[in-house]
């Protein structure tokens, strides 16, 4: 379960949808909370801060301009990102695209731009003009301006980050950092402290032959093809100890596994459970 959650989190953090989606969802929540706060305490807060009031027509124009500007900037950022990925794929190889896709600058910038545009549109829909039902959320307008300034800051941050990320020394640094994290995750602390076993150059079949094992009682097949990312060694050891058996993994992380091929072999004096 731990390995599954780790892989799930890794897939989410290396995509363009999770972090921008969370920030956009936060913008949607704020687009309802701040106008609600405006409706119950807006006059007191406006008087305390001392900000000038804005007419409904001016509020519509301001929010519409902010939303339009942020949508345009979002399109430009998407275009720059696609061009950057194309350049990175041709110069450094497609395997390093993960480093660029997982860039926090890109994810946060897209999230801020999308959240600002969605927030402005939803707040604009709540502005009412005419008679006693007139409602102009002054605090919400001030918050929209704050999001606009934040978007400009993130745009500068994004451009700087992209310009730095495509430089070869920074690419090597990011790959090395990712490698260190993978080593720390795949190898236990005991091995890093010098207690690792001696390297064994024998093949998997040679090792099985030296153990004088018969045909395996259990064969776990791959349900789909792809690159093996990680092996849950602790869970396999626990299963083998529980049923007093022996489990072997003929593939290693990083190898390409074909659908229907063996990924786990098992030997046990009794029958293995169906799980």
C-alpha cells in the first residue's frame, strides 16, 4: 500500500493537472467565500481599510479585463511550455521530459493564472447593478487586484525558471537530485552504511539452478506491459515468511515487462493462497 501511494503521489506531482487543479479549486472556493464576507462585513472592512468604492459597471470592466488578461497569459505560458518540452526532447532526449514536466515553477504559475481568471469570472457574475439589489463586492475586487499582481510576479518567476531549466548544468543537477532520491528510496539505510551484500554477477537462471529448485508452484503474470518502477520487497518478504515459502523476482526496476510474462515466482510446501 505504501508503494502504491508513493507511485500515485509521484504521478500526480509530475503532471500538469494536479497542482494547477488544486490552485484553481482554491480560487473557486475564494470566489464564493470573499463575496460572502463582503455581504456581511464588507462596509466595515472597506471603511477600516479606506479603499474607494467602485461602481457596478467599473467592477464589471475591471474583473473582465483581469480575467481576459490571465486567460491570454495562460495560453502564452502553455505555448512556451510546449516549445520548451520540444527543445528538451530534441536536445536532451525524451527520458528527461519528466524533469521539465515536474517543474514547480510551471505548475504553480499555471495554477495562479487559471485561478485568477476563474475567480474574476465568478466574482463578476455576482456583481449586481440596479436599485436596492445592487451589490459590488469591494473586498473581492481588491483581492482580484492582489491576484493580478501575484500573477505578474509568477510570470516573471516562470520565465526565469524556464530559461534556467533548459541549461545543461541545471539539467544534470536535476537528474542527479532525482537519482539520489531514487537510490534513497530503493536501498535501505543499512546498505548505505556499508552492510550491503557483495555484488552477484550471476543471472537469475543461474541463481535458481544453484539453489536446486524445482518448477515454481506460483507464477504471477504481468497484467499489462510497461517499465517496472519499483518492487515492494518488504511486502514480498512478509508474504514468504507468512506461508513459509520462497519468492523470487526475475525482473528489476527499470526493465520493460511484457504483458503475460513472469514477474514473481514462488515455491511453497503448501498451496499458495489465491490472493
